[in-house]
């Protein structure tokens, strides 16, 4: 029997951190929706902090995860230039936690871009921050998003003000392009991603 590695990749800190991203999640996050952006943001030289309701290990729907995370209570939203909320069943858990909702509201108040994918907009709806916005998401949560005052559209990615939302795993490349364009624009560089 072969020995499996103890954990997924834990990046060393880059020589020069080019900004910080916060990912908030919980158990049963959709693995691809967590790790695809997680690794892409690290490749850009970003510091990527992951916060959960427990501040401990978490596991995705398909068994991947991380051994450690920050506790939601310890997060200072102003330390980040982007908040990302991946999908799966994790947003259904996050929307029950007042601290997660406070983090989202603080990001909105301070103009920090928020990316939410698949079921991630459930947290935005619960936080009451998407009234009058155009949002895309997993179709099963359309009513939840509309009940929060947003307009739902069935598109791969929607950018509306500080919100970047995406639909389902096949849309991740387009979604990530918009996130990276946002990060490059904040750095004052070309918004074209190679």
C-alpha cells in the first residue's frame, strides 16, 4: 500500500506578497470550487488566508481539504483586497454564522471586491447586501437570491459593482479571469490577463 501525503499543498510565503485574499468556507465545500481559485491566487503571488467557523481542519465534498484554517472570529476584513466564497454545501453552513455575515457586510461597506461562486451567493443573500444587484449562481438558489432583492441571470459569470459571481464548475476559467482582472486593475496594471 502506498503512503498518501498528509495534506494538500501548503504554499511557502512568496518572497514579495502582492496582496491578500480571504476565502471563507466550511466543511462540504465543493473541492474544485475551492482549490482551483486557491491555487490560481497563490500563483499570482497573493497571500491566501482561509477562514472557517471552527478555525480548524475542513474537508470538501470529495475528500480534499486543509488541516488548518483561521477562525472567522479572528478575521479583520480590511486586511484583504478580495473576499472569495466558494460553493458546495459550505455556504449553507456559513449563512448561519453571524461572524461570516459580518465579514461580508464589512467588505461591502469598505468597497472590498467579493467573489461568490455556485452556492456562495447564499451568504450574500443572508447578509442582505445584494439588493438591486445582478447575480448569477447555482440555479437551485435562484429564489433565495431573488428574495434578497437581486436579479438572477443564468450566465457563466456576472460582474456588478464589487460583486463577481459565477454559476458552476465549468465556468471557473471565465470566473477566475474576472477575478484576476480585478486584482490587476487594483495593482494599476493592465486588466488583460494572459
